[in-house]
């Protein structure tokens, strides 16, 4: 099949592109290299089934041809990372809204199957123990720039659902929960590459807030496996799926685990959110996915444990 992966030089996109090529498909990638890196495609460079276009989805003239030639589109191009979002909310909104608007319009015009990446951020400040796809969403005030990410991605979800309803569009939304793994950069805020990198250098691990906040980390190899299941099943059209792991850990616990597994002598320091991000920054205390929907539909569940994730990330950084 012919796949188009927008954001295919990003962390998740690079792994997905590698997998699609390995399975014998053709993969076209469009990426503006804003947060993506050509090195994420180093293993498949020179593969005759790979086409790489450097440009953004908002304006690049080649996008229309790429969509016309594709059988399936994975739309992963987005502004990502809490730190980047907080510091550049305008770019976040433009990329996530205008980019997706153009991709969906063209995919609908040419009748193409399209899977759009969304995020667990859309659950916002909800205090439920686990988040289910049909839950109401609780997004914070616009004065707090963090929520620009959730809000822009939510608009993407509404746009996709509207195309499905009114234009017989074949779209699916996936909500990623803290996807991690080799090659992820800590530059835009992600905690695991930051902690592992600090541990390997013997530097302090900077835990924001109390460290009691919890997250479930999902290995990117599990995540991309879920994406293929979705493409292979037509029942996924018009649906939203959580994709994540059920292994929960506090951020302080994560820091301790990383120090232990890497045999590091690093110390843990606590940093207030106002210093780490901005005054008035709101974090969510607990975030865990209910992944029963995708498990029941296609038998998918995350299989790679946190210890293995830490070891993989440390191995790739070493
Ligand atoms: N975090 C941290 N130190 C860091 C980066 C992040 O303590 O250097 C915390 C962050 O405040 C959040 C959690 O780790 O509570 C996960 O952060 P990340 O940005 O990886 O993902 P998020 O869940 O916020 O989308």
C-alpha cells in the first residue's frame, strides 16, 4: 500500500515509517523538521520505497499530490511537547488547526482513509481515575497557554468527526498517552528522555511539582502496532481510540527507577512548576487510559513494560 505520514520525521512518525517500509509498503513523508529530524529516518534512508518531502502541511504545494497518491494517511504533523506549547501557543494552534484543516479537506476531496493523531491532553484537568473515549472533557482557561494544545487537538477531533458525518469520510482519531522510546528528544519537555539523559551524565533529575503526579508510559513500538491494527480494520472508521499503557508510576518514582536502572549517582531535585514552565501552570495529577475499546476491537494492548522502556531509551542514548 501507499502510505503518507505527515510528521514522518518526528519521533513517532519515524518509527512508524520504518515499520511500514519493513512490511514492504511505500511510504511518503512530509515534515517541516520543526521538531522532527532527518536522523529519525536514518535507518531507511536510500530505501527506494521512501519519498521524503521537506515542508509544512499548512502551505507546501506537494501535499495535494502526496494525498492523491496515498491509500492511507497518518496525520502526525503537530506541535508537540508541553514546554514548546507553553512557550509558543500561537504556533501550536496554527500548526494543529490549519494543518489538520488542510489535510482533512484534501483527504476528503480524494476519498482517502485518514488516521489523525490526538492526545491524552484533551482530557484536560479531569480527575477521573482512568480516561475513557466517551468522557466529558475538562479543559482549563485560555489564560493558561498549556491548554492551547488540548483545545487545538480537540478541534481537530471535531473536524474529523464532522467530515465523517457529512462527507462519508473514512477517518479515525487516536489519542496517544505519553508515548516514549528510543530517539525521543527531551528538548520539548518530555520527561523520560530528560531523566535518562541526566542520569547517564550524572546530572540532577529535575522533578516538577511534588513528583506525586502519575503517568502511564507507552513504548512507541506498541503504539505503532496499534496504528496498523486500526488501518487493517474498517470498523475503526468514525471512531476514537485511546492508545497507552496501564502501568502507572509517579514522576518521583520514575526518577528513582531511572537512577536505579542506569546505575547512576545522580540526585533528584524538586522544581516548582512556576519555574519549570510559567506562573500559574496547571498540571494534571493523574493520567491513565482506559484501553478496553481497542483491546476488545482488535485484541491490542501495550506489552512493553516500563523497565524495558527505560533500558531501551538508555541503550539508544549511550
Ligand atoms: N516533568 C518533570 N521533569 C521534566 C519534564 C517533565 O518532572 O524535566 C513532569 C511534568 O511536569 C509532568 C510529567 O513529568 O507532570 C510528564 O511530563 P511530559 O512533558 O513528559 O508529559 P505530559 O504528561 O506533561 O504531557
